[in-house]
C-alpha cells in the first residue's frame, strides 16, 4: 500500500475502523491506489456521511423537535 494512502487512512478514525471491519479492502488498496476512492465511497455509504444523508438527518431532527413541541402545546 502506498504511503499517502496509509496516511489518509490513519488520519480518519472512521476509515481506519471500516478497514479493520472489512479486511478485503486491504487487498484492493494494495493492488492500486486508485481503489481508494471506491473504498471512501463504500465507507461513506455505510456510515451515511454523504451530504444528502446529513441533510436528511437534520430534517428528521427538526421534524422530531417540532412534533415534540406540538405535543407540549
């Protein structure tokens, strides 16, 4: 595995944890550094780190808070 890929993995604890849980990625990342983007996307899918996921989560939280406030009225 190339050094800059190793550095990126160690910088982000979620990536490192995902790599430990899905060890088949070691083989893919050792073969080619271009597989890093695929690895990153797979990790973001699992942990729901895409921008759309964050927006949906915020909307759900706002809906929950407004529902609680409506019940308290």
